[in-house]
């Protein structure tokens, strides 16, 4: 079905208000400064030190900010007052902020396609299976607790990927990611972490633990298709992501799937995004990308000229120079609202 996009009851102002009330339980301790440096790490290793100023946000009032984010913006404005001798922010600064907002609004007016990440966007880890593996090691853990721990684990993982330029698909990366999730859930016993990591490597090949659909994935894809947009997946995977999406009923909502294991190049390399643009028959300015890792998804998409939306269900990412949404459905609604002007 094609036609003009319509998002019932959604306005940018309402979205901004809702973002201010985002659930922050898993990341409350990190609101003011992002994740603290881990043992043996320095703050310079993480991407948290490279945040843009508040005026470089998505141009949406309140987007990607909770109370702490708004406080940072106020401090930024107060600093600007001091630099200009007190009083009002200079007209040049006001104009700059307005230009950023206008540019961000116009960027989505010509959207013809939305590309999606797979993991933590359309798919999620099987937290129930991980909880069962923990139980076999004598650790009781609710799947929901693992899901919440995953929100901040992604930020830790992204800092590693950005600092060391490592592949998301290596065994070392997968083990580290799982360790970050377990540590975030309070599991720090090295024996337990090692045992669960060993279990993961042999669980459900070749799909592994990524065999569960995000609850809002089908609705998000259907909404984009009903708005007349092309939809596709760009995923770093081992060649199995198409099989997973088909088995979960998500494949019918997609025009195509690009799996790094099949095409031989993985995000954040701009070439995989350009392959998607070519396959979809759209220009970079006509496509957006939705994903969960800043350095892999947002920077990768930006390198190919696409706008991106970063998924942040727990408010863990802090200030970023892109649109931020709590889930994939909110991301699609946000893109469609801006496309409608």
C-alpha cells in the first residue's frame, strides 16, 4: 500500500515530551557523564568523550535527552552567556541553533526508504535461554533483568569497537558483549561468565541466541511499508540473518536483506550502505538507517550520506548528534513525522 504517510496523534512536541520521560532505570547512574571508565580503561577509550554540543542534537526539542540532558543544555547556555559577557545568547548562536533545527527537519522530507539493523533493532537475544544457562550455573536471573543490562552493555561494546576497530562478528567481540550484559545484571563470577560464554558458542547454530523478534518489529516494518517506503535490512551477521527474519515472519515486510557474511563487507564500512542504496534505487538523501550502535550504525550510515536514528531504550547513550528513539516503532514514527513536514 502506498500513499502519503500519516502518524496518528504524533507531533514533534509530543515526542519531545515523551522522550523526557524515558525509562532510565538501567542507566540512571550514568545520566550526567555516560558510562564510567572500566577497570584498565581510560575515558579516552570510550566514544562518550566525543559528544557534540547540545545545539548539535537532532533539531528536535528534547530529542535524546532526559532531565540530565536538559541540564547539560542549560549549562551550555549559561556558559555561552558568560563567554559573551552575560545576558542573552548571541544572535549568531541563536541563528546557528535554528539552522541546525531546519536542516534536521528538511533532511527527512524526501525519504523513500528505511534500512534497519537486525540485532537489537528487529531482533533481540534470547534472554530466556541465557537465564536458563545461568540457572544451570546456580544463578537465578529474570530475562527482563538481562534485557535491561543489555541497554548499557551496548554502550560499553560500542566504545571498544570504536577504539579498536574490531569486527562485531568475531568470537572475542561476542564473548565480550555477553560478559558486559552479565556484569550489568550483577553476574561477576568469572567461572559463571566463562561457562555461559562457552554455552553460547554452541547454542542453536548457526543462528545462536539471536532468534527472537523485537516485540514492535513487525508493526514498525508494516507502518513503513504502508507509508510507501522501501524497507530493507543491513546487518553484520554470519549469513544467517535472512533465515532468522523469515522464520519469525519479518521477511515478508522487507524488500531485501544485506548480510555482511554474504556480501563480504560489514558496517561501519560505507560500501555496505551503498550496496543497499543501489539495490533500493534511492539516493543517500532519500534513505534513513535505524540501528543500536553509534560508531557502527550511525557513523557508518553517515559515511555513506544517510541520516540515522539511534535506538536507546534505557537512556544510556547520552547526547548524540543524531535522532534518538526508544524502540524501532518510535524510530519509524519519528521519521514519518518529519517526512510529512
